[in-house]
């Protein structure tokens, strides 16, 4: 005689197995990543071990500005909240000091970008040149609806897509772009230029990321490029 397994027991078993797969994959990732010295290499290794991630603004009642969700192909996931997406993701992967070390090294380097990175996304020296301000004449041609409406970004109204970002929000948006892998970053550059009518004479997109609609666009792109579904 056969008996039907209790559904709650079955779900609990699936969750347990997914959690075991997550832990096993994370352990294997860490054991094979001791020689890694830069964030892009760590993220590439994480992808090979079945991990993906989502970076998005937090929602109430969470008071922190950003949420980072680390997912595993087996079904389990972990989330962290704070004001720096890169640091949060590195903490979830078990390498909290890697991003800080890479940042300090880049400050003392005068060399150009690595071949795998897109030159158009290299940040310019903002102390020498102020961030570009929106051109009122170009605002009428900006593509609306390129990003989901209603993002709960603190201090900005979803009804004002051209509202300027605070410096912290602008840096967070840029960090989200930098976390993309080379192929995704190349696709982002093309879509951003098309969506916001950026002329070819603009060699870098970094100074142009300064409005709420840009942050919304980046948020949606990072979610969809990591396999998620943007709301």
C-alpha cells in the first residue's frame, strides 16, 4: 500500500536540498578562488558554479537603499542590504575585502582599462570636470518607459523621471554597471545610447548617468541580464 507524502514535508525537503546545494557550491567556489585578485574574475567564477545575482533598490520596511540577492541554480538564495552593491555581493560570496583591495589598487594605477572592459564605461575624473547636467532641449526626445515605473528610490518621485540623482545614488548606479560582465556591459552601452539618444561623440557614459530614469533603466537591465524578471 502506498501513502501520499505530506506536501509540507515535501516542500521542506526540497528547501533543505536546495540549501545543501547552495552551501556545497559556495564552498567549492571559495576553495577554487584563493588566487583571485579582482572582482570580475570572482564573479565569472561564481557564474560557473551556478550563482547569479540581482541588484535592486530596497523596498519598505527595509531602510537600507539597496538589496542584493545571491541566487543558486538549485533554488536557494540569500539577500543582503546596504548602501554599496559591490560590497554586499562580495560579502555574500565570502570575499568582503576583495572589492576594497581592488578599489585601492585602481586609485594608484595610471594605466588604461583592462582589455576585457569597455572603455566607454571608464569613470572620468569628476573632480576635474563636473557631471553633465540634463539638457532641457533633449529631455523631450528621451525614451520614456524604458524602465519600470514606481521604483522606491529614496528622495525621488517616480512621476519625475528627469529628477536628478543624489551623489550617493549616482555612484550606486555606476557601481551596478561596473558589476556587469564584459558582454552584458557591452550590450548595456548599446541599449543605453539607443534609449537616451546619446551621440557617438560622447566617449563615456558615466557623466551622463545623473537622472532617475537612468537609475531605473540600469536597475531593470541588471535584473534582466542576470536572468531575473523586472517588475
